[in-house]
C-alpha cells in the first residue's frame, strides 16, 4: 500500500502554500508533479555530461550517447518493449501526429480511420487533417455508463478501417477501454491498431507485448517526468517500413543533393538534436514509479476513486461523468454541479427559464477551490467533441496520482460544499 | 472587507440576480459571443434611438465573472452613445470591475465587452 | 572584451577532468554547454511552479502561464520580433520541417525551392520530402573561398523559386552568408525567404526585423539553453495564413467530430503540452548572453578564429575549409590533416598509390585530441552533400563559444602537432 | 606498457604498414563496405580454394582503427574455412583486437569483419 504522505515529501512543489494552506494538487491528468530525483537527474546530466550524442568521438559525447541509450532501454523495459521499438518524441501529441503523417502516406481516398467519441484532440485533429485526402473518420459510441459500446465497435470495424486509434484511458471520464480485446478485433480486420497511452502508462501496468497493439504513445510529463519528452513505441516491422516524419540530422544514412536514405529504427524517427536531458528525467521517473510498483499505483488511485464516488452523492445536484464501476476507471473524476448545457438561445427561449438554477459553472468551481489551495481543472479538457456529445459546455475535473491522499479527496468535497453555498443561484 | 472583496460581492450579486436579462423583440443590433475554452456565452440585444443605447438586454450562460460582468455592462452602457462605448478599452473595463483576475478569468470578464463592441461594429457597418 | 576564464567558471561541465586535464570543449556548434543559471532556472521551475499552462484556473497554472509567456517575450526581444511571432518548437530541425510541411501545402508540381550547397541536413531533407509532389530543388554554389557565389544565386533566383532557405552561418565552414541582401533579392522575386539561424543566433547579433526574412529558426541547446526547446520566428501574416502542422490540444479554437478551427498565432503551431521548463531555461540563456552582449560574443569568437587561422599553417599538411577572411566567418574551424578524399576504388587503382601518405583521418584526430581532454567533432557534420562537393570523406571541426579562451586554441594546435607525429604514415 | 597499449601499438603498426593491401585479379568474392558516418571504407577481395580462404587482399580508406583492423583481419582469416569465419561474432572479434573502444569507434573496428561476412554471404548465396 502506498503512503502518499511520505511520497508527497519527494515533490518540492507540493510544499508550496497558497492562502496559508499547502497545495492539494488534483490536476495530474494535465501534468504531473516531479519528484526531486527527476529534477536532480537532469541537473546532474547538464552539470556533468552534457553533449551531443551519436556522432562524437570524445569521452563526453560517448558518455552522453551511453546515457541516452540506457534511458531508452529503461523506458522500453517499463512498457515491455525493446529499445529499438522506442522512439523518443516530445509528447503524445507529437507521437500521434507522427503516425498520422507517416501512415497517412499509405492512405487513399475512401480509406477509413476509426476513433472513439472520447478521444483527446490530439487523437482527433491529426486524423482530421487526412480528410483533405478523402480519408473518412468514424467514432465508436459510448454507452450510457460512459463505456465504449462494443457492439458499435464491431459494427464500425466491418467497414474495414485501415487504422483504429483508441485511448486506453479517457482523460475526461476515466474510462479504461478494453484495448487488448479491441486490438485483436482490429487485427482480425487487418487494421493498424494504435493506443493513446497518455493516461494509462502513468497510472497502471502497461505491457506493449501483452496488448498486441501496433503502436502506443505516451508523455513523460504526465508520469512524473519532465516536459518535452515522450515516446512512440511501435512494432519493429511497422517502424521499418514507415515513411519518416521529420527530416534532418541523425535520421539519415546517406544524403546527396538528389535524395537520401534512412538510418535504422528508432533513429530514423529522431531527427535533429534529441532531448537527452529529457530522456534522463523520464528514465528517473520510470525508476521512481517502478520502485512504487505500477500495481500499487493503480490500487492507490482506485482507492481514491472509490472514496470519491462514495462522497460525491453528498453534494446535492452533483452530476458526474464516468463509469460507475471503480474497477473500470482510472483516477479521473469529472463532474458538474447542476446541469451545464451549452447555451443555445432557441433552447433557452423555448424553455422559458432564463437562469439555470442550482448549477455552478466549472470556472467558479475551480476558482473557488483555488481559494482553498485546491488545484483542479475546468473546461473542455481538450475533448470538445465529447463535451458536445454529453451536452455540457464544460466540466470540472479532479485527477489523482501517487502523491494524493484520502485526506485530499475529503478536503475536495468539504470545499465543494462551500462552493455550492457561494455560487448557486 | 477590502475593496477587492466588495467588488467581488457586487459582481456575484449581479450574477445571482442579473439585470436586463432577456430578449428585445425589435432590437436594432444583436450578437452572440462565445469563448470556446469554457463555453461561456453572452448574447446581447440592443435598441438604439437618437444615437443612444435606449435599451439593452442579455442572455447567456457561464461563470459568475462572465455573467456578472454582462449584467453590469448592460447597466453601464444604457443611455450612452455607441462612440463612448467603443472607446472603452479592455484595461479600462477591467479596472472598472475592480477585480484581481488571472489571465483565464480576464477573458471571462471581457467577453461581454467584446460582444458589445461587436454588436456596435456590426451596426456601424450597416 | 570577454574574459572567458571567468565565464568558464559558470559552466559546471567545464571543470570535469579527463586524463587529469580539465576538458577543453570545442564542440559548441553541435551543442553548447549550459551555465549554472540556466540549469538552476529549470530546477526552480520544476520545484516551485510546475503545471500545465493556458487552461488552468488555479494559481500554479496561472503562474506557469505567466512564466511561459514572459519567456516568450524575452526570447522574442532577443531576436527583435514580437512574442506573437515566436513559436516554440523542439529545435531548428522541427522548425524547418514545420515550414516544409506547412508551406508544402501551397506548392504544386514544378514549383521550385532554392537552397545552398552548404546546408545542414535539416535544411535539405524536409524539402527533399516534397519531391514526391513534383517540387524541384536547386542549390546555390560556393566559390573557391567557401562563400556563396552571388552570381549563381541571382541566376537561380530567375527560376522564381517559391521558397528560398539559407543558413546564416555554415556549421561546417563558418561562412556567414549575406542573408539580408539575399532576402531582398528573394523578395523581389516573390519568394518566401527562410533563414536557418541555428549557428548565427547563438553567436552574433541577429534582428528578425532588420533581416527582412519571413522566417528564422534556431535551437536553444546551441545558445547555452536546454535541449528540447527552440524557436520558429515568422512574420505574423505568414503564420496566420499557413496550414497548421501538428494537431492536438491548445492549437485549436473549436473542434467537432467533423472538423476544427485554429487558435491564434503562435498557439496554432504549439500542439500539446509545451516544454515550459525548456522555455524557462532558454530565457535564462538569453539573459546570460544579453548580459555579455552579442557584439562581444561575436568579437570574442572572431579573436579565436583569427588566432586559429594564424596557427593553422604551423601544422604541416593541414587543409582548412572556410573563408580566408575572419570577418566573414563565425567561430567554426573545419580542417583535415592531409587530403581525405572519399574512397573510390577505380580512382585508387588508377592513381596507383595504395596509401594516402601524410594524412590523418578525422576520427584519429578526434580520438587523439580526446586523450588530451580536448573535445572536437569529426565526421560529416550533418552536411554530407557538402562533403561530397568538397571531395572529402569527413573533416575535423573545432567550434568555439564564450567559454573558450586563446589558450584553448593554442592547446588545440599543440595537440595537433602530436597527432601528426602519431598517425601520419 | 599495459596490454591495452600494446594492442593499440599493434593496430597502429598494421595501419602504418598494412598487410595484404591491394586487389586480387581472379577473386572469387569481393565486397565494398562503407560507414556513412565517417566515410570509412573497406574493399575486400577473396580467393577461395578447396573450402579455404587461400588469398585475401583489401583496399580502403579510413581511420587507424578501421584500416588497422582490416589488415589484421586479412592475416587472421587466411587459410580458414568460410564456416569458421562466419562464426566469429562482433564481441569475439573486438575481444581479439583487445582495445577499449567507445561505441563510435567500435563500428570502425567491426567494419572489416562485416565486410568479410558479407563477402562470404554473397558467395554462399551463389
Ligand atoms: C488521453 C490523452 N491523449 C493525449 C494527450 C496529449 O498529451 P500531450 O499534451 O502530452 O501531448 C493527453 C493529455 O493532455 C491525454 O489526456
Ligand atoms: C546550420 C544548422 N542547421 C540546423 C541544425 C539542426 O539543429 P538541431 O539539431 O538543434 O535541430 C544545426 C545543428 O546541428 C546546424 O548547425
């Protein structure tokens, strides 16, 4: 079992006080805080090893190359893949764009791509770019309990999408999707299967081998690591045959004024000077998480979500969005106080009720919690289409990680009852 | 109570009991302004007469800042000339509200003013 | 005048010793070392402010947003442009790819792009990708003194290239190209004019306004800043009308399942969670450089190059590549000991001389200097086509920065005379 | 002098005075191997007879490690069977050279071995 109050001490930010109170950070789905060991690993790299990798024949550069490749092995082993399958990118967003651009080369007019209704913008927009080529997009529906409708999935798979790309865990709903099963079904249809692991890799055990997906993408900054580094993991055969994405140094084998040939995987996809310090930070984060154990991380967050779902009914009018079964969700809790439909004037005039009573706008919720030094997010969470689908203008969201305690959850709900009193009209 | 706190109370009052909420049937100008980041929306109808805003009504949904600001704005512009209103800049308006707001909330507070300016520009172009 | 021995003390790496000797780091064209202030600025950010930007309504996130935008203003002022014109990217490579992908949307079969013979791979490959669209590339020639042949430039401009992209300073030759004049000529032809500033922005005063180019790209890690952050500066009107590059969070205004609209510039080009800590480091690097003064930086490196060109003839058989006039070059010195043509068997058999005598391979030069704790680079320097053009398999390269002293240059040449003795055959 | 130093001297000797440098007119196999990173090149000609490498010559250009290694390799393989040579792995070969090399220089050292293996594979396929 995790003792989050001990863990908290490893995270310098969390000792900051606002309005005389230590911050309760409940926005880890946006970005996680960093333990001292991660921050120090990067400083240590810059203070003792900093240099460019791969091409230097002097000790500093050889050490740097060695460090860089060891971080890759470490991160690869964390998600059970090989180092050669592990491409360093900036973040999940870049990884998914890389795939859209590179796999996009193979797509023709009329080819289909299958996504879900609960995707983050970064798993929607890159694919929408391909519409100009005549590629068509479908979205798997959710059921009433905010899980994917697997019948709808099977139905839409029948259209033989060339690519299926699905988030393993929704950053809004917390829904954990059955990506292993979905991957098998997709492969039966010959689709390339992509997993957006931005919210899963940081929070639960994830094995690339076990999932039988073709690609998985994740961001360092959401898993205790630094900003500016993330991974695209891909099957070797796929990576080898794919068109490169960014062109430049290190990703080539030979270049002439007429054309070029490509370096081996994964370097083929790592153009330009890489973020070695970032990789060092990510590797330290992986060590930190491994030391806790990903099973424990998951169990801990499940504990917090269970407490959350227990306390939620105490706030009158609270509406929450996400599966009712805590075993099927990650540590993400989206909610509203009262109904919060998008404003449409015709609808308002028709309803005749000029002011929605009893509801508190997510902005007011977040601002008011901030006065209590509780940091939550409010807005569309980069999932506007999902907001539309749920007919809400926005939601509030609390999201948990290893440094959050049961007390944090309790304090959240104490503060929420105040919010209600202050803002409801 | 600090001045800040008093101003916060004032805008909250407006939010709870908005002034001039509703539609103008024979509006001479109207506009809906929307902030996609949070969904805050303000719809403004104006009725101009003799170079002055004779009547103004708003409808909308959003946080206390955007809706309170909208209510205060309707009081503020009533009886003023379009030219006077166009001259009110973001800084000046925020100063008038007298709240200390972060960058995200500033956008909420300014949404009604932007809507108002747009409504007037539309009209001026006609 | 710069006192590089005082400056050196600000750079922790430079006190490392190999073989009992403090490192003499002469590979700043690959990546620069980082002063303590830059390393600490990033740690401080992670320890006290870390959070996601733009969408948070809590104090930490508002502070982060504020910090992020202030770094942007600071970096923008460093190169005399506005913050709105300053797009954060990972590095120069990403910036140039962004341009190639985005401007590439406008190009049609038969459109031309004009580069030069001395470009880095990152200013060649992204444009070569467009060849599949039927776009054609030209390269401006060099003259015998390693400067661009301006007549050839004028001649090739007559073909009305849609895009001209040129490095301001060659990372191999040190050549400083007359980009201001070249930009005016390109604009007369209606071409978009792009400057690769990777080797100029770190080493000399560069003003975006003054250059009258449409875009300039540079990397933080080459200018005392961290890895994983760089800039694409572009004229507002261009950035506004361009197609976005990466799709995802933050770069959108509205998204539906059918399509999306874009956020304002520069956010339109910053998809996903940005590298805020990286921007903090870059901003601290800019402060450090501004404090020295870019004129002083340039003068100092010129001093070192003058000393270099003075000492070079003392090494028998040394061939150097770069303009003879130190006023026309940056702090980069490429050379070989003896001739080092690429191996072609027919040529060898014809010549009948089985072993090139008197020459030392760049690898041996670098490895041998490494024994003296002197770090230089050897290889193709990500400019393979240029190597071919100069008929060398590779070169050695020493490159200077603010922390290098006249003694460093002297020590380089002392070590080089040993190399000659050891390896020549 | 350490063993390292002695081995470094040996490879330098080979580099300065390469053994078996040149072409074989009636080669039964030949290959050119090239490392684009530094331009190191090794061309190998072999003459096989009765299941043994009877003669081997190389030409090339590159650093002392790649060229010294090539010269040593030619001595090493002479008289051996293709099967024996194919069995020599990277690790084993590097151990034989007995040098402490960084990752970049390891590639230089292995270039001749890779060339040799390729030359034999080409032949085997025939
Ligand atoms: C499910 C999901 N996918 C993708 C992303 C994008 O991650 P990043 O901003 O690190 O690229 C996020 C995070 O915002 C996410 O929650
Ligand atoms: C002239 C030039 N352009 C572009 C680059 C690429 O820079 P980066 O690797 O930081 O993307 C470099 C550095 O290697 C360079 O010297």
